[in-house]
C-alpha cells in the first residue's frame, strides 16, 4: 500500500523545521517515528502535501532527572524510556513505555509523537495526566509550556498550531511515599488498549491518601479525569469500599466508544476492574514494594 | 505538491553492501528491500503494521519495514534474513528453527528470526517469557508458537556454546 505522493524534507535544526512548517502551511506534517502517521498515510486517511522529517533533529533525544525535575526530549522512543533509569524513580513510566505495542513499534515510536497525535487510544497522553506533566512547544512565536490537561483538546486535537513542535515533556518525580501504576487491557501486543487506567497516589500518616491523580485512557475523546473521584480519596484512608466509589465516579465521567474492541458497557466493566488493580499496585508501590508492571493481555 | 515527482538520493547498507538509489519519498523500506535490491526474503504479511513478517534489523533494532519510509533509513545499516547465513552455513537460529520445527509455511519466519536475533544479542540466556515478549509483534498462523520458543532456546544454547 502506497501513501499518496508527498514531498519530503529533512531539516537540520529545530529552527529550520519550524520555518519549513510555517512556510509550507497546514497541508504539511511533521514525521517523527511514523508509527501512527505511516499507517494513516498508507490507508490514505490523510494526504499531506509535505512531510518534514524531525526524527534526526539534534537536541531532542534526551532524558534527564535533575533533583527530581524530569525532562524527556520529544524524540525519545518508548523503548529508550522503558529501559532508562527514570523507570526506577517513576515506575509508572515503565508500565506505560514497556506496554506500548511490541518491540518493533517501541523502537521507533516517540513520546512526542504520541502526545501530538492526541489519539484517544495512545497511552502517553493518559499517563502524563497522572504526573501533571507540562508539554514544551516550539513555534514561530517562540517557546511556550502547556499543562497536559490543556494540551489535549479533543480526540486527535491539541493546542499545537501548524508550525509548532513538541520538543520536551516535563514533570516532577513524585515523592518517596507516592506510588503509581498504569495498566492497559489489550487483546494482543500490537493492538491499542481496549481501556487503560493510570493512578498516582501519595500516602502519609497511617495510609491516609495525601494526593492523588486518576486518569482513564481509551475511554472517551480525551483522557478522562474526575475531580469528584479524586476528592473522594484525598484525606482518607483508602479502603476498597472507598476505591470502588472512586472507580464508579470516574467511570461515570467516561464515554468509551463501542467499537471492534468491545461495547461501551464492556469497556466500563474493564475500566472498573483495571481501576481496582491499578489502585492496589499503586498502594503497594507507595509502601515501597518493588513490583514489575505491564499491560494485561486477554 | 508540485507535479514533478520528487526523488531523494539514499545510501542504505543492507547485509554489508551499500546501495545508492534515488527513491520516491513514499517508497516503504520493505519495497526498497524487495523491489529495488531484489531481496525477497523479507515478507509483506498484513501491510498494516501488525504481523511483523516484514521485520528487519535497522541499526541494531528490530523494526517493521512496512512502517518506515526508505528515506528514513538513509545512512542506516540493515540486516535481513539473507544476511544470516555465512559461507553456505545456516545461522544457528535458522538451524534451530529447522531442527525444532519452528516453522510450517515459513511466511512469518524471516521476521521471527530477525526479532529473535536482537533478543539473543541482548539476552544470551533468555527465559521463555522474554522470548514471548520479544516475539509479541510477530504473528504466526501455523505453528502455535511453542516450537518457535523451543527453537529460540535451542539457538540461544548453541550460540552460548559456540
Ligand atoms: C501496531 C501498532 C500498535 C500500537 N499500539 C500502541 C499502544 O498500544 N499504545 C500506544 O500508546 N501507542 C500505540 N501505537 C502508536 C505508537 O505509540 C506511536 O509511536 C505513537 O503514537 C506516535 O509516535 P511517532 O513518533 O511514531 O509519531 P508519528 O507517527 O511520526 O506522528 C504522529 C503525529 O504526531 C505528529 N508529530 C510527531 N512528532 C511531533 C512533534 N514532536 N511535535 C508536533 N507534532 C508531532 C505527526 O505530524 C503526526 O500527526 C501503536 C502503533 C502501531 C503501529
Ligand atoms: S507486513 Fe509489516 S507488520 Fe505486517
Ligand atoms: S509458519 Fe506459517 S505463519 Fe508462521
């Protein structure tokens, strides 16, 4: 299957890339790992006039943790993030990165491409909600930072303008008494999740929940959050009854589409179950237990 | 988009030989491998990024060559199934797939071999679950996978003892 013809550009710097994109206009698209874009082009669901290959741009392949301030370059692949030292400090990152698709896709696909695609089935946008991440964007007008909650507007829609690139993702390492877990339910490795849940919670003084972030993926046009569910948990000792109530509240706020992966009701049932599993794992990790985590397969 | 079709010069090393060609930007790497340089051991199964039959090794990583433009591999080094055999001798992985009956129709096999090779380079003593995880992006309609796992274990052993 061949995509429709397009012109290919390989700029040598970020400045040049942004300049090219603004010159070429809205019919041009950046190309990073291509693991979302190429399948779309092959199906001719999109026919951009030009592709601007950003995958070799210098300065966007990095990961660092300076005193708890994490910065991940947009071109970091899922595979590199999943194997990095960051996973020791923030285990929920490993849950997400190592559970995306299969080794071949993880070797090419990038975190920047995943958030920019704003695909409701992509894992990174949901995961980054649990860490209150900030997206660094470079455009004609310069640099701006946008919280992930504002960055994703709708399905496949972000705040990026045509000539703007994601260059970096930033967030803080959660405190030592915090634990997180991200679980996606997938039919097989090279399939997008049917549903996914991310939870990051901080426990203090006899297991009282100090802080919590909850997000559901593949459960609506954009990652689903719920102040109501978070407020139910904050300041309380986390009993399974309370967790069930929170699960109910956030699942209530979701709107999972019926599709080949299941009916809406089936997906809600999966979300409730994943929520409880992710909460258990997050609580154990908050208590200091080291657990490997990953996506669940049928 | 101008009416004239753009052609981009690329230099791609495949199995140790450098190939210089001018390609259309939309040419997929798998088409480059199969049609430009006539190495047809790399298969197209699904052509939708799912099955892994088109897996080759690009700069040390297993990748799906149906989900990569040839221009993206410019300057890269590729290993395909044809590069495994040395002086008429099958690679230990190929030999093990044969002796352990790790293939039936053989359509998925080139991809299975390339994914497994990357695993064995990183993990010479894999557990079965490592092999399953490594091959999670390679689908087989024939074998039921068990003999493939056995073949990779046998090859791992042979490579360690070699
Ligand atoms: C078989 C298969 C299974 C998959 N399963 C999963 C899964 O389970 N979970 C999951 O999360 N993902 C999955 N993916 C998608 C994968 O994670 C992609 O890598 C990711 O969604 C996009 O990253 P990319 O670098 O490949 O981006 P590309 O495909 O290159 O680009 C995606 C979009 O973002 C734009 N873009 C890319 N980078 C930038 C940037 N820095 N700034 C601005 N715009 C940019 C592009 O123009 C394009 O519109 C799967 C993909 C395949 C092929
Ligand atoms: S042909 Fe490339 S993944 Fe199936
Ligand atoms: S041997 Fe036939 S598809 Fe695997």
